[in-house]
């Protein structure tokens, strides 16, 4: 059937609310307004204000309330408008959600799902555009998901809700309008493994989330030049599917990591480190990286585009890795 | 300060129970200080000496299934919610027999069996949790109460304001217990707040709030009963400002440059244990023999707890990575 990333996400929320009455959605403007990115549009009418719960502008307060409700037996889905605003809730995410199971010696787990928009590309400048999922992937106790496809937008939520521990889902803002086909019976998917989105032999392009369409386009262009790239979608940034990363490198002997986060201390750095730690002798070229320029994202379109990973930059990095300079 | 008299207890047995509860906290805390000096306990240690009437008075009004969220100064709250002194001390020893297997320490006591949700060492960090616990109860139609303890220092944090607002907006069954001991580490309330009347802050969120003499356990209990009954009866959140004082340093590393000894001495004159004891004795409800026995019993409990902790063992290091993710995946 035809759907969009936004509708797939909404169907996933609707299904969760229908299947389990412990599930509820809460966040800023998720109800009457219909969701700041219209993901929850229409759900208030269907499920009522108790379960589609509008909150005040209190990120720390309602994320903490989600943690408490999870401890109290509910299965909350907390929506934060964008990753930049999640910084106001960082205390609750890090010091409570991620830590309580451990601090309590295994007594209290926190079955909470937090969804938020991430990423740039819409000229929203330096307080609405960052890609901080790599930061969150630094934190033990959290599971970090980055659905990049319609099937993952449709299927990751339910699996996340069944997880006994806190799961953060990062939805890249540029993906919401992506349209396409998914199976009529599309449903839950695994949230542990990376996925090959395009098989190839010449170089591994390793990416996730909003960069996947960019990387797939680059791979098509490379194919036209006779470079057969493999595209690996990480899907889950924590825990990383290290075997899948090492397997693609063992196959192609060359890797380029594409990450919209900044290069320094990023998830791309982690992926690169794991490759060199475990597959150093499989490599025929240094691991390449395409990341965002190290600048708070600018507003002006040409500057924003220049700061972000692009098809051109990915193609260049792939050529470099295979030793072909076009 | 308030009048130096405790209100009249309702019955000898009950009065003695409250006295025992306060004494249990006092003796356990004194033992903690001693064990800290002996380097048996490490990390940060914050004791509750002087403030016992607050936890004792409030816990006396709770049902076992009510939830408690507290701070890093929570040994007494845990004990009076029903966590054993032995498992508390073993936790501080870092032993696997501790209530959190040594993963939490003094500042992070948790206990599922007694619904004790920490042990939160981020000032005001526990308030949002209490909101969520109460929200879950409300959504599930349960008539449980969630009690959230925090210091007056928390009133300067955003999480305090966000939580009070959410509790009132959603009419949640939460009792906020603000333990106003006048200082947040070295910062007096008057040096950190433009409005020092804390009940006024709660009232601004339409939450019924009143101050209570936190050195008088009977007054605390009476106020708590009123508030807990109202919360349980669907009256929405309530807020108590418990005026109290810590007799000891903030933690074990505090030269106490910010307050003078005379002030401390004045408050010690209203030691909550002495106050209730005098009241009970004056009313003929506590004999010398009963007081002696009470002390012996409490000392015996604390000694047994020390013995339990001393006999504990460390968790094998190969278990280091446990409890980061759940070991049992839900169905
Ligand atoms: C968010 C945060 N900031 C600072 C600290 C350091 N700190 C620990 S206790 C404390 C004082 C808190 O005072 P209060 O809330 O009145 O509680 P009390 O210690 O008096 O019981 C401070 C500043 C902290 N733990 N958390
Ligand atoms: Mg204080």
C-alpha cells in the first residue's frame, strides 16, 4: 500500500494505542494541534485527551513524568518536538531513564519510548537542526533507533514499546514526506540489526537515518561510474550491530561512514574505530568519513547545504576509497 | 522558631511508635557517620539528624502500597518506608547484600518491595518521576498516593516548577514534602530565593499548601494525615513545607562556614526526639523503663544491621556490566 514516513509513524502509534491500553502519547502539541510535524494528526479524536496528552512546555517535567509512568506500569510514548529541545530533558534521560535500572541493582526497569525529530535541511538554523543522536548513543542504558525507511517507521515503534528499557527514536525531519509502498501487513521489525540497503562489492557506505537517501543516490551515481557500492543502514546506533559492520568491510575492504552529526566525537568516529580495531587487516584503504561541517548550522540555504553531507561529497569519498579519482 | 512544645499524642502506644521511629533513624545515622569515619562507607554521605520528625510523621500516614520518591538524604525515609537497616548499611558498604547490590550507595537507595523509588542525587530530579508515578495511578484508576520529598533548594530548579504545574494541571495524587532546613549546602534560602515563603510558590500553582513545624512529629503527622487523606480522596496534589533543620554538616565534607554555632545550638534545643519524649513523659505516657527499653531495642537493631553489613560480600567483578539493560525481556 502507499504511505509516507509520517503516515507510517502515525499508523504505528495508532496500532500501539489499540493493542495495549497501557500505551499513551504525550508531548507538546501532540493533541489539538495534531503534532508539530503532524505525526499524531487525528489521534486525539480517535483516542481522547487522556491518551493523546498535550503537555505544557516542560521538557524535563514531562519526560520525567514519562519515566515515572513507565515505572508505574504504563507504556508511555513521549514526543519531544526536536532534538535541540531534548537538551532541556537531558537530566531525566541520562540521570534517570538510563541509570535507574543500574542504580537500583536491577529492581526498576524503565519501559519508555521517546520520539523526537532530528537533523537539518530545512533552513531552521542553529537551534532546530542538529543531529545529536550520536551523543545519546554514548549513554549505556539507552537504545537508540534511527528509522530511515517506511518499513522501519512503521515497524520499529511496537518493538521499542515491547523493550523493557528506554528506547529513543530519532526521526529525521526530511523523511516525513518520503512516500512509497509498504506491505499491507507491514508490522513490527527487529531493532537490533543493521540492514544492507544495496548490495555491492567495491566499497561499503555505512550510514543511518536522514542520510540514507543521500547515500543511496550517491551509490546509484557511483554505479554509473563502474563503482559497485554496498550501502549499510545502521538502523540502531546503540547497541551498534558491529558484526554487520565488520561483515560488509570484510566483503568490500573499503569503507566510508556518512553521518550528519559533527565529525569530532561522533557515531562515525565510533564506527570507524570499531573497523580499525577489528578489521584493520581487511582494509585496502583508510576509512573515509563524510560528516557535517563543524559549525552551528547556518540559516542561509547555500551555507546549510555546504555544511551537510551531500551526494557529491559521498561520491568523492567513495572514489577516494577505491583509489579512483574520476 | 515555633513554640517549644509538641502537641499532645493521641495514645501512648502511638506516641511511643513515633518516638521509636525517630530514634531508629537517629541511631542509624549516627552509626553511618561512625562507619564513614572508619572508612567502611565511602562516597558522599548526607545524614538526616535533626530532621527525623519529618519522615517519621509523614510515613506514619502512608499505606504500604503508596510510593515514595526521595533525595540523597534518604536513609531515614528508606528505613521508615520499610527497607531494612541491614540492607541499607550493606548498600553503603558496596556489598551485594545491599538493597541495590552496591550499585547505588548512600545516595541511591531503591526498593521495589516497599515502593521506594530512590535515592535521587540530582536536586529536584525526583519530582518529575513522582508526577509520572502518580499519573500512572490516576490513569489506572488506583487510589495510591505518591509522596515526593525534596529540600527547599529544589525550589530554585526548573523541574520543581514544571512538576508542580503538571501535578496541579492534571490533578495528580502527589504529596509534595518540602524539607525546608534553611540551607542548600551553604546557601541560605534568603540568599537564593526572591520569595522565601515556599507555600506561596505552591499556592501560585493552585496547590493547597501550608507550613508545618517540622520539629514536632505530631504536628507533622497531623498535617500529613490531612494532606494524604485529601490527595487519596481525589483532591489533587498537596504541598507541605516542613520547617526543620539539619544538626550536622551538609555532607561529610563541609566546614560549615555559612552558619554560626549559636544558630545550630538554638535549633538543637528543639531536637524532635527530645521534644516528643518530654511530651510523652509529661503526659505519663512514657516511663523511664520504657524509654530505656526503646533505646536498647533500637541499639540492637542497629548492631544487627552492622553485623549484617559486615558479613556481606562484594559482587564478583565479572557482573560489572549487569543491570545496564534488563535481563528479562518482556513477552
Ligand atoms: C542539579 C544539582 N545541582 C547541584 C547539586 C549539588 N548539591 C547537592 S545537595 C545540594 C543542596 C541541596 O539543598 P536542599 O535541596 O535544600 O536539600 P538539603 O541538602 O538541605 O536536604 C547541592 C547544591 C546537585 N546534587 N544537583
Ligand atoms: Mg535544604
